[in-house]
C-alpha cells in the first residue's frame, strides 16, 4: 500500500461510486408508495423519510460548506450535527424528498468532480483516513449502508452485488480507524471479504499499517461475505452473531481476531 492510504483508487473511481450509489437509492425509493416512507427503520427514531433527509442534508451541507469545521472535529460531534439537520427535511412531502435527493446528489457529484485530483491524495487527516479522498469516498459507503437500512425496513434482503467500491473503502478505512483504536501491539490480521472482487488485506498492528500485502504470514484471518461484514462494521449487526451463525469464520489466533473486530466500527 502506498503512503497516501488510497492504494490505486482514483478520483474518477470514487466519483463514479458516489453517483452509482445515489442512482441505486433513487431507483429503490421511486418504486415506493408515499406511505412507505413512514416505515420505521432499525435506527432509533428514524423512519425511511429521516434516512432520506439525512442523505439530502449531508449533500447540501458539503456543497454549501456548512459542515466543514464539524468534519474535522470528532465522529460524535459530526453525528450530533447530522442528526440536528434531519428535521429540516424529514417532514416534507415525499415528492420534495425525491426531488431534493436527486438535486442535491447531482450538485454534490458535480462539486466533488470539480475538485482537482491531487486533492484526493493530499494529506488531510479526517475521521475516515489520512487523505482528502476518503472524505468523498465515505459518501458511497454511507449511502450503501443507509440503503440497506431502507431495504430492511421494507422487509427486503441486503444487496449482495456491486460491492467492490464500498468494500474497498471499508478495507482502506480500517487501516486508519481500526488500527488507531487498537493501538500498537504485535500481530497481523488478514481480512478476506467474499463476494466482491477485492484483494485480501493484511493489517500489521505493530506498525499501524494495512494493505493488500499478501496474507501468508498473517497471525489471524477473518473471512465473511461482503454485505454481512459491511453491515456489522457499520454497527447494524454484531460480529459475534455472524460468527455464531457461521456467516463469519476466524482462522489462526482467534483472540487477536476478536480484538480487531471489537475495535471495528466505521460509520
């Protein structure tokens, strides 16, 4: 892995991923009757309309710059700020929500597409990584996770296709966020995500680095389907439950693997 923390992912790939996730969300929502937007999700106090409002307000705040200072503080403060914006849109008619989602998604994509490519690789520590591009790429991950929140509220299964970019974001993000949470200690953990065309990543806890480096000498290996691993990393499901039902398997040093999973929370 290179020093920039993005491996080979380019600005164009990130922007394409952001656009694709918004198209998929709009495609799902446009099939729903208006009363379905009042269905409750597993997120406390949030119906589908609150989830949609969140997506709109984050796009709008990024384009207008109103969340710029909050982004560089802490995840807790950012989450509180985001939740405070949701009521500004959640009660609007469904037609307004759909128009807002499409319009601000288009403006967000145009905005991030106008940023020079070097900014995506510029050293810029943030809650999701060490370079500026992670602050854009997280929008694809966030959108995918929230679309599964919507699907679950509707009794639909999680999506299990087209997960390459979201999986790659998560693997890249863990090289900063999870390793920072664990701190320096001996051991190398491999993550093998199944069902998405991404390489197996190895995280060296002693050096605090990670990348698709080859796992032959990893002390522990974690293997799980992409969708299940992403939703657990996002706090929607439990890694322990995934292991109990056989969805996730551990190989090698199980204590080390459990330490790694316990510190993995990417939101």
